[in-house]
C-alpha cells in the first residue's frame, strides 16, 4: 500500500437513459458509461443516437465524461452494426469506449487511433501480466475482474503505474467468471453476453442426491428448477440450500478506508437497467463517502453511508472476492427477491411557484410523509403531503398511483424545500409497518 494518499478516484455511474445520465451527474458522478443496444452487452438501454449525442454534450458542458460500451463479443452478423457505430463515434465525441473483444479493439484502434479504449471486465483481467498486455496494445484503462482480491489489486497497481485501473465497487454479482455466462442462453435462449440475461442463477432449485439421470452418470447430486420438474441437471457440489447460485450484491463501501489508499483510478458502479433512484442513491453515498475520507481519513466511518445504501432494494450485500475467495456469506440461499423497506416514489420534474412538479413512481396518499433526497445536502428533506394536486387537471387528490406513464402531481412546499430539491431530485417513501 502506498504511504501517501493517492489522487481521488473517478466515480463512474451507469446510465441506461438520458434521465439517468443527468441524475448521476446531479448526485455527484464524475463520469457515466452508457451503450447502444446493437453493440453493447446491455440491449435494454433506451438511448437513441440523438439522445446519446445530447447526453455527451450535456456531460461535457459540466466538465464530466461519458464512456460508450462496445463490449459485445462479435459474431459475423454483428460486424455491420459495429462498423456503423464506429463510424458515428467521431460525431458523438465520447471520452472513451469500453471493449472486451480483441477484434473490436483492433477495429476501433485502426479507425480512431486517438480515442481512449478501456478494456471491459468481460476480458477477465486479474493479473499484472494481462494489464501489461493491454497497455502495450494501446489501452488506456483496464477494468479488473471482480475475482481480483485487494492484495492483488495493490500488487497490480505497483507493477503497472503507467495505466489507469478500474474496479467495480457496487452492484449485482454473477456466479460466472467476470459475468461470462451461458446458463441463461442454455436454459432460455436469452444470452447474457448480449445483455438479455434471464438471471437463471437466481431461480429456485431443489437438490437431489443419488438420483442418476442415466446409468453412466458420474454425479451424486442433481438440480431441478421449480418450473422444469423432471429435468434433472447433474452437479458436483453438495450445497443444501435452494437458491444456490444467487449471489448477494457487491458493496465495497464499508471497506473504502482499505481500498482508497491503493490508488485505484476509477470506482465503477453496476446497474444500467436500474432506476433513477438507484443511480441517485449510489452516486450520493459513494460521493460523500469518498470526499469525506479524503477530508479526514483518520476519523472516517462507513455507517452513515451504509444507512443510505440500505434504502435501496438489494439481495443483501457482500464484499465478494475483496479478501480472497468469497465465502458462503456471499450467497443468499433463502430468497432471490430484492429486499428493502424504502420505495422510489417520485422524481422532481420542475418548480412552479411554490409547488414541486413530481412524476409519480409509487402510490402517494394524502397525509403521507415523503423524503426528498437532496443532491445539495446530506440530510433528506421531509415533505408533508397535506395536499397535492393532479399535474394535468389541477384537481385536489386523495391518492395517486403510478398507472399512467409520465403522470405528475403538484406538491406545495416551503422555499427551503424547493431550493434543496432541484429538477431530477428523487423522492422516496417508507410504507407503514405491516403493509409490505
């Protein structure tokens, strides 16, 4: 570990839409990564080419950065779309592209030799040897595999001081090596390596012992997925749980005091398909945690930041391979559903006189106490919904649900509440006990 404090790492957030891109920057991100459906691993992204260009221009107006994902593994049928996208990169003007396939790397380097290229976690980079290979090929950053423990990250940092390093610090974990999985494709025809994972690893399975599928079977244990009765799949482990492949979510926030001194250049948060609320809360918590550590590392403690992270839906948290091989505590054997008491209730869309114009994301009832999550201060802002009005008709409402896309309400607020909740601020609520 270095004896001096390194430079503050870049905080990199996911952006699955233009709104989420803007939300990430509002809550403290230094950069975002985003993709287009045809040429990345996230084909559910909602960016159009026009929105992508507008988002990059918006980021640059703030002095922020956008990295575009080109991390597909190409088949011949993908080459025309890839070439078309590379042709557009000069017009988009991103700050870099993220690739995994060596063929894609070569194509980008040949056509745009000055464009920074980041090597994706899908490339399984876990050693100095591999980092140096990509450095020598011309890469400007390597995203280390999630399987790399902190001791080895520190060694890689010392061995490779002349290339930027990035690690995932938060988000969903996959039981496959660096997320390269065929389970979903095999069981449902939906490829994880094309961004369409069915999350088969999180389904419920029964484990059977000594029930051979055929006489030549060498396995003593078999899996049966609950919606495929009779389709027994041989395994070689004797796990006694049900959701045996369901990993908890990654969260390195409690260990930032160990991680920050290593000198990692970029902290990456997973979740391009997550909501604006997820983007806001993770950006906010990690932004404050990083800044507070650099301001006073001796007295830094993770508790208040983790309290904020716990308002998110999650499968429970683990530090994964941070300390070496992940133990049984990294798996959630009981349930695959996300847990969390708080609900993403709304987004501030505008200010109008003394009212917040809020897009509804969850049921709101007259008399509720909401919390506005301010991007300007740490403490949330209580919002008492004594009265609220339909954003279209102006009618006084008793209750409203999120049944209509883009549905808005108007909530009267005090001037201080208005100032603390600029447009794109997120609002949350906690359902009464017993109502979950």
